């Protein structure tokens, strides 16, 4: 059974009706102590170290491990791609008149962050044989939209947060009116940027497909759908199926679009694009499960944003509904399914995406 064969449907999520259901009909291999063995592929990669290993506990029951084959320097890869994205974002939003709105846009867009979504876009493009330069405008657009969602999510009418990426939120720094307009401007610029800046090497058909994919991910059938159901669910009892709907739409849809758009722009065929979609759905939901776990296990200083916010506002989270260990086990299953989708690609070419799944699963911030 494929985990997300039914995930876009609000009513039909068999995995979350029964979290003990496996991801496939055949049982998953387990280690001698019963924990899930996440991968049988053999790739050797350096691990991202976010702190002294003696002080960091692995998020999942068994850390995701990749061994053998040529060494893949994941830290260097992530840093290189993130710098490329930072440079492109800086050029995409110059400081110009009206100065205040562009300062506000740049304030949040260039505030750092892990740049996971644009890096996934570039990695997906390269996996299907495209050059990263083809997908840079789309990667930037994804980050513009993601930043817009953070600016709006932090507003007093939404999550009412004061800190984002270790800095005052946009509305705290510039005022609510400017924050709303900065988010709107970033959303508009994202689509303009893909259309205007994507090289003519990419066919117009693929550019339009990427724009449509991204628009769907952020609209009333994507991010907005998840956000409104999340807002309407505050203070109410929420089931696992309802929580899945919120996070598949609010968080996973944009991450899915990052990967799918990269594959489209890179020239992937229909089979490759759909494989990447399934991979992305898994890691997109994984991203939120990990976020929920970190929210109750880390401090505000460690996270760079307000910790315990969901608990304080009585929001439904995976740890709340499944327990911390249940949430960790669910995260492990999501990683396993994501990796299974990558087995259909050349292992060396897919190494960045294996490592990105690992990075998302075991991040500490």
C-alpha cells in the first residue's frame, strides 16, 4: 500500500486511521532491538552536524544511515546550493523605491533559514538530468512564497508570533500594514520571476506547468486550505485525519511543489515527475511532524522562534495526538517511504535527496 495514494483526500487516510499500518504490504525490516531500519541502499555520506554529537539525540528511533559508494559531502553540497540561492534572492529583490516595502521584503527573504525548499528544487532538477541554472528562478520563487507564508502566519490575526529565524517578525519590525503588503508583493513576484527569468532553454510548456503547479500548491486547494482549516480548528478536538489534512496542505504542498517543479523544469518525464511527487509528499509531511516534535522538545533559543506555541494555544500536533514516540515512529515510516521512491533513480545522482530526507528527519532546529 502506498502511503499517500489517498493522502490528498480529507476523508481517506488509511495510515492515519491506524498509525500501526505499515507503508507496504510486506513488513519493513527491523533491527535486532525492534526499531525500524530505514534504508538498505548503500551510499556513503558525511552527516550534517548541528551541535556536539554528545548533546544531540537522534530524532528517529534509529538514525538514518547511508554507507558505501563514492563519498558524498552533504554539508558542502547544502552550503553551496544555499549560497547560490542567497545570491539569486538578493539580486531578485533589489532595494529600490518604495524603499520601505522592499526593505520589508528583503528583511524576511534574506533572514537566513535552511533554504530546504529551493535546494530540493535544484536537486530534483539535477536528478532528472537538468542543470541547476535552469531551476534557479523557480527555486527563488518557492522561497519567496515560503517567506510570504511565514510573514502572514506570524501576524496577530494568525499565530501572533514575535520571533522568526531569531529576529523580530516582519510585523514587529515594520508594522502590520507593511508586513501584509510585503507578503503580497513576494507572492506576486514569485510568479513573475519564473515567467521572466527562466532561460529559453526550458520550453514554454514546462514553464507554464511549473507555474500552475506552484499556484495550486499555494491557493485554496493548497497552503490556504491548510491554513484556514488550521485556524478554524483552534480550540477544537482534531482527529489524526484532520491534522493530516491541515499539514499536507499547509506545509507539505509547497515542499512537494518545490520538488515537482524542479523535475518539470529539469526535463523529467511523467514517470520521473510522479516518483518525485511521491517522495516530496512524504518529506513534506515529515517536515511538519519534525516541527511538532521540536516545538515540544527544544527551547525558543535553540529554535530561533517561539517554542511551545502550539501547546500554549491548544493546537493539535502529532506529539499531542500520537505521543512523542508515536510521532517519531510515524516520521521514520515517512522517511522509509520517501527513500523507496528514490530507489527507482540512479543512487549516486539521488544522493543529495537521500541526504536531504535524512537532514529533514534529524534536524534539531
